[in-house]
């Protein structure tokens, strides 16, 4: 095996965690992949004989590059048309993370609800939160990665944790109930009938749609069960040839809407107490291209 082969193998071994860190930092698969490509360029040009901890080195480089990228894209998001939602990330946590407790933590850290809240953190706060809460990195390693003192990192972690806890949904998600409600929601939404939809929606339900100015979606957050039920029923009537399949997106069940085999939209639900509390709808075509190859979609041969 050549030196180059060894360096490539080491990088590929750690690529999944690097991509997970970058995505949680940026909320876009494409931005995360750009950061990973730059990390590879830095790694391929490094003096590997001086690197005692390849994983730590790669996470440090990825985190710093993601912070730089986040500062760049935040300005663009301020001019975004309508609400901004993360790019849907296909996941398969059940197959890759057997431990229930660990799986729950990872699923929560990549959920739409948490990623939306993370948008309101500073880049440094977001980096500390992601490394600490999602991946359990020790404060000392995070301090090294960010070139900050451990005391400063602990302060950032506390501030970020309080911010997230204050703003994210305060209910506990039952994965079984969430999947069941998602399946019922898909059936009700596909039928276009208002009554079955209203039966699933909490009175104070919200709907957040992301069209990015490139696809039809609400320009403001919608509220109330009646308003949202009528909106969803109307959307179903405008897509009579659509097929809806159940997929795993961002650590939980979601509905992928296909028209002629192409992803048209994806929706994910927050549920609690047997009702849908929030509906996230992504229609921006720039954020849907990675979903064409999901199992169950015609494009994937499912």
C-alpha cells in the first residue's frame, strides 16, 4: 500500500462523521460536501507524520472550514425568499446506530426543529453545540479545534444549550407514534379530504414552507388547524398525479412527494400527544435533488 492509499483510507474512514458535523453546522448537504472536499485538500497536503490524531485533526479542519462557510452563507439567508428550512438529509439511523439512546440523540440533533433553532446561534456557538451535544466531544478537544480556552468553550456551550432548550419544541417525541401519525397523515393528505386531515392536526399546529422563491410555498408561517388543513387539501388537489412514499429524512419518518418520478416536495412532522404540532414542507428544487435516489422512489427503481 502506498502512502497516498493510506492517507485516502484514513480520510474515508472518518468521512461520515466529518459530513455529519458539516451538515449540522450548515444545514445544506451541498455546502457540507464542499467543506469535506476542502478538508480532503488540506489533509492530502498535510505532513501526516506530524498528525498524532487523524480524527481530531480532520474534525478540527472541518469545523473551522464550516464556521467560515457559515459566516458566508448567513448573509445570503438574510435575503432568502420566505422561510428557510434545512436541506432534507436522507438518513438510515436504524441500520447504522443500533443503540436506542444514542440514536435518539443523533436523530434529535439532525431534526428540522433543532436545525432551525441552530440558525439563530453564532457560528462559534453552533460549532460548540454540535460537537458537544451531537457527538459528545470533550471540552478540551473542542477548545483545541476552535483555538479557544476550555473555559471559553464551556461558556459557549452553556449559552448555546440554554438558547436551544428555550426555543426548540418542549415535547418528547415517541418514534413509534411519530411514524404512525406520519403514515396516517400521508393517507389523509393524499386523499385531499379535509376531515381526515383536521382530525390529525393540533389546534395550534404550524406549517413552515420553504420554496426559496423557486417553487410555490407559503411566504409566512401558517397557523391554526383549519387554515393548514385547507392549504394541504388544496395542495393535494393541485397534484392529482402525485405519489407519496414514506422515507427517513433527518432522523425520522417523512413523506416524499413524487411527480413523474421526480421529487416535488418533502414534508416532515413534529408530533406530540397523538397530534401533529408542526409541518415542515420543503419545495425548493435546489434542496430536493439528493432525494431522487431514495429507496421507494421510481428513480431509484423502488
